[in-house]
C-alpha cells in the first residue's frame, strides 16, 4: 500500500490535472465557468490528490489539520456561485478518478489480493472523510453568507425598486457580482400554485434559481419581498439565463408541484435602471399563463406592449367599449372570449379556428355573428377584432391585478 502511495505521490500533479479534466468533462456547468474558477478547480484537485497520496504513502489516515486548504476551497465555491450539489458532485468525480489511479498503480505493482482489499478500505475511508469535510465546510460558509447578506440584499433591492440613489463608484457588498453601471437583467417571480406555504414555495424557487442562474459566476442579487421573488443578475448570456429559468420552473413543478411564473425585463443599464426594469418584469409577469409560464417583455406583441404603457384614462376608455361584452352571461362571455382568441390566433381563418376549438366551422361562424350583434364589435373585420382583443387584454390585466 505504501508503494502505491509513493507512486501516486510522485505524480500527484499529473493525477490532479487528470482529475480536473474528468470533472470538466462530466459536469457541464464547470466547462462554462470563468477561467479563474477552472484554474482554482485544477489547483484544488491537485492539492486533494497530494494529501491522499501522501497519507497513503505514510500509512496514516487523513487528518482534519491536513484539510485546511479544503475548507478554504469550499468557502470560495460558495462565493463563486457553485451549488452544494455541483460541488459535491465534483468531489465524487474527483475521488473516483483518484481510485482509478490507485487501481492502476496497484495493478502495475502487482500487489497481493489482501493488500488490494486493504488499499480499497483505506481509500474509501479517506474519500468519506474528505467528502464529509468538504460538505460541512461548504454549508458553514453558505449559512454565514446567507445570514449576513439576506437583510442587506433585501434592503438593496427595496432601494433599487424605489429608485433611491445608490453609490455606483464601488460594488455593493450585498451584490459583489453586479457591476453597478453594467448591463443587468431583472426577473420577478410569483407563485401561481403550491401545496406549500407561499413563503416556503418562494424559498424553494429561489434555491433552484440561484443554483441554475449563478453556476460558475458570483451569486446574483436575489430576495423575497411582499410575496414575490426578485432576481437581478448580470445581463450577459441572457438566452442562457432564460433557459435556466425554464429549467428551474420545470424542476419545481415536477418535483414539488410548485408553479412559479416569471416575468423578465429587457436588459437595462446599471442600478439606476432597476426601478424601470422591475416594472417591466412585473408587467411581463402579468402575461404569463400555464402554457407560457415565463414571459420576457421583448416577447410581447406590439399591441400587448402598447396596452402595457397605456394610461389609466386610456384603459378606462377601452374598458367602456366592452360594457356589452361584459354584460353577457358567464357561459356566453366565456364562449365569446374563446372564439375571439382562437379567431385572432388563426389569422381570421374560420376553419383553423374551428380546428383549434374542436368545433364545426359553422359553429365558429354562428358565434362570430352573435358576438358582432351582441357587443357592437364585429370580429370578422380587422377593426372590430382589434377592438375586442384590446378589451380582452385590458380586462384580463385588471383581473390579474385584483388577484395579486
């Protein structure tokens, strides 16, 4: 066993680099990480292999005092935005790679069967100690950071949303990863469905978001306020972040039956722009649905954008045009809404609308005629259909506002 340890110790740098390469190959998030994190990964892998090989060569066990570098490394991973799951996954990959190197040397040196079993037992014990120490160190630092930054993060988000001036000369300690003058992306999330308390559901969603959106970077600024989740991150790699939001939504829905919808602003410039970006994200959120749980402002149609920016007076005028539509019975109104939407999405094609609603085309024609006669707006004409769509959008936004 000592001969195996000595052989490993003689080439610990080579093995450490091979271990790092295996981690990069097997964990996609690390491949996309910043160069500094990748270099730190290589250094950490090499240091871990050195400790394991040295203790094996000495015939000793891994001691707590040997692992100061590991505790420092775990703390750095917290600040680098690497989740505990990914961090421990990397250690599992690394230690399996180390065992492969042990087995290779044992075969080369032709050690006995009994020595092979002893080698395996020693390696497993060392791997268990290192993995446990890594997890404990990570959790201690993560708890400390969350406790210290939680209140500061909430305070900073509140000030940004209120439009209060923030010193942009230095990075804020609650959001060290955000450039106060750089491009930012603001996300607002709200629970639509949950078997849990709303606060617990939002915390669950926050953990998923931080893990997915921040991997390989400094943590985004994230907080829970007034029954909603607010996330502000660097505006770079926007498409990847939106894809991450979709992954986070799907995971919380499938694993916990928690449906959190998200609205996304367009990229904005610096802390001074967050107040407007927050409004954009909140407005985008109002357009989410079961089929469209994540909506970015720039995905909305021109008509939807125009209605978002409408004044209270404009919205009141639009609403007044829908008095006869609102006066219909509940069933007639629901049928009218469904038909108007389907006819619009079918580009005024009766056959396509009928297919979408699973009814006969004559049923669609009858409904269109009834809508025209009962509301005063003929959906079969372009002008009439636009009027009705505006009425529907305004009514649904007002209903969303009341429910929130």
